[in-house]
C-alpha cells in the first residue's frame, strides 16, 4: 500500500481506538521506566481520562454517516457506535473500582501492567464492534481474550488466581479453535473474509452441499462464541475464573467482555447466516431454519445459571452463575430474530452494565474489609453502612427484575420480543424465562436477607473511597432512571442506529 493511499483514508473515525491505544502504549513505557516504589494508582486515573476522552470522541461522531476504511475491514456504523458506548461506559465504571482495589496480597506489585492490559482488552472489544471482516473480528476477539487471560491471573502469588487463569486459557483456546474452524468454512464457501461480500455470495447459493457445510460452520461458531458468553453448557470456566480473578477483572468479564461477546455474535450471525439461503434465492435464511437450537441454548443457560446459583456461598461464584443466567435472558431476545431484538439486547446490556458494576463495587469493598468472599460477610451491613446497603438493595432488585428498575424494563422487553413473530411465538421459551426469574429471587433475596435481617459480627463503620462512591452513585441513579424513564435510552438507540440494513451498507 502506497503512502499516498494510506494518508487518503479517513483515520478520524478511529479516533476512540487511537486514544485507547496511545494511552496503553504510554502507560507501558511509564511502567517500564518509573521506579518500583512509585504509586501506580495514577495509571488508573490516566486510563479513566483516556476512556472518557474516547467516549467524547465517539459521541462527536454519532451523526456521521456509515463510513468504512481499509477495504471495509473497519466500519463506523450505528451498530458499532451504540455498542462501543456500552463498552466504554462499562470500562469507565470498572476503572473506578480498579483504582481503589487494594487487596492484602501484594497486588500493588502488578498494578501498573493491570491498567494497560485493561486498555488493550477494551481496545479488542472496540475493534470487534467496528469490524467488517472476519480477520479484523478475530484479531479483536483475541486481543480481548489474551488480555483477559493475563488479567484473570495477575495475582501471581494467589493459587486461586493461577487456577482461574489456567482454566480460562484452556477453555478460551478451545473456544477460539472451534470458532476459527467455523470461520474457515464460511471463508471457503463465501470466497472472501469481508462480511459484506460473504453475505452477497451466500444470498445466492443453491448447492445443498454448501448449505450443509454452512450448517456445520453455524454450529461451530455458535459453540465457540457460547464459551465467550458463558452460555450453558459451555459455562464451566466462569465460576472458577470469576472467583479467582481480582474483583475489578471479574466485573470487567461480567459486563464488558459479555457485551463484546454479543457484539461478535450479532455481527457474524446476522451478516453471514442471516443472509445465507437454504434452498436457493428467496428461500428461508439459514439462521431462521436453525432458530430452535439457539432457543435451546437460551433455555439451558437460564435454567442452569439460576438453579446452580442457589447452592453458592461464595458471592463471586454466585454472581458468576447469575451472569450465566443473564446471558440466557439476552439469548432469548436473540432467538426472536426480530427488529425488536436490537432494542431488547442493547437496553438489557445497558441496564446490566450499571446494576452489575454497582453490585461488584460493594462486593469489592466488603471482601477487602472482611478478607473473604462468603455471603455471610454481608450480614448486618445495614447497621454499618445504611446508605451503602440501600444502594446494594436497589441494585439487587434491579438484577432480580423488580418493577421500577432498569432490570425490570430490560426483562420485559426481552419477554415481549419472544412474541413479536406472530407466526412462530416462543411461548415455551418465555415461560422458562419467567420460571427462571422467579428462581433467581431466592438467591437474590438471600443476599438481601443477610444485609438487612442478620446481625453483624462487627458493627464498626467504614469509609467508602471517592471513586467507589462515584461508581455507586452513577449505577444506582441509572438503574432507577432507566426503570422509570426507559425511553431515554431507547430513543437514543433509535436516533443513532439505522437497523439491520446498516450492518451491510
């Protein structure tokens, strides 16, 4: 590629990614040359400033038309914009937790590399949101995954952290191999790695053998990405990783990494298998033919996540199974394959980001103070920190899906999306979702019982760091605001996302 052609590209559309990349490079150099005695907490504030700056740059491009560069491998469309806002917003909130993360295991020794690895993981997710090519999509996926593997095991002196990293690497490698194998079939049949060109080719195939191979590719990619989403029965890594990883990393995996997983799932499934025909032009798309398999995955994920959570005593393992269940709820919306699917998944990811990061902020505080992560350590929290307990109560109610919270609106949107298709309504799936939600009340209310109705072993009051307090204020306010006025978020989505067509413009 000549320099003149390289300079002709509109690099401005990658401004958010360049900000994150430049900051990660800067922190890497600073960490290398600063003395070990220097406090690396400032890295967290620099990272937070970079994430906010990237968010401002992205907001400034919301009105921009669909633009692509580098032979359509990178594209800035409505889909990428609205989902990158979730990634950046969730990362900013998690960074507030990370800055104040002070465990008693010598974590400070590795704090510098924690922050720039965090930024590289975020960068991978952002590339996935704007990928128009299988190669770019895979590079973004691996950048996120490899950074997450290291972050999960960054507490090198802790056996739990080492175990979580090992299990994450093994399961992640298997899922990557399966996904890449499925992509290779798509490339072989489509004759290109560009998603738009693949969609154009697959919309006109008529060979039964090619459709059969595409079916194999569909299952491979679905299984591989199910590992990334922690969807059952491919969820086995999640509880151990969530328990062993540092709390900010657990929050990142449960929110930002999960959002990135749904980004790649929607990109590939809709642009590739949503356009692939089964019996020649104008026939039913392959994705609709195989819709029931996604429904089965959603049902299994909701049931296993909620039922197994009932037996957990470690709060982070409980939230791991809760995260699995929430992935199942979002898969219900994806199963509907309707226009309303985007509304339901995007709004639920927004709501889930706020309520889950807020909950992990309190979990981080309590686990550091108590020195353990047992649910009983939350006993009597109301006596020690009434305001903190009230905030935790609101966030838990939102996770449970109680009226007046963003979680309730999110679940209602997903429930309604199951009935959008009048010819093929998903009555069974919607019924399972209701039953699974009721089951979740048991363990969510179990936490609230400890907080409000159990005596505290130690009623000594404690201070909440400013960053944690800010994160809690934002998450609680958003959980209530979007529960009362959900149209604030939905109108924003409708004004900045042009629907299915934008994925292929």
